[in-house]
C-alpha cells in the first residue's frame, strides 16, 4: 500500500500517546490536514478499527498489519500519520518525542491535551556497539 500525506506542520507535531491502543502500537505520529491523506495504491487492502468511544478511526493494511494513520479523536478534522510510513523518515530520527496523556483524554475530562513526558532516543557511538 502507498499513500501521501499533507502534514499540518511538517514533522514538528511528532508525538506518542499513552491511551491503551497507542501504548501497545508504539508509533510516533504527526498531524495531517483532514483531506490531506490520499491512498495512491492498495486502497483495497486498507481497513480500519474503532474502539471505546468509536470516534477515532485507525487505519491499517489488512495484508501486513502496519498502522498507517488515524482520524484523531481530539481533533476529528485532522489525521495522525505514522512517521514510519513516510518515505525517508524513521521514528528513530527524533532525538525527543512529546508524550501526550491519552489515558486522561481531553474529550473525557473536559480539560486540555497535556504533555506527560518525553521519549528520548540516544544513538550509541558506533565504536561502542
């Protein structure tokens, strides 16, 4: 499957979430505008999953199981896109990734989205490995 995405703010919105689904999935995501995800190839293999409140729709490839993107619950006018699916981008390209509190989701608490941590990736010196 191949797709393209128009990102809201480039890679600046990179984040992880602690909700039960995202915690197990482990993806780093960035935001894309609502009509900014276009499936170029393999649309027939794209399937989706909704859980809990059924607001967010999570898309993945039915052949390989890779999560590609999701319609966000906190902002249904945006998609979250798996950075590992973007050509030339790896989750390990980010020295730090913001971690947001998905367990206490703003749609449930009436509050605002909040950062609860930072995930850091420190590359080891090649001579030490």
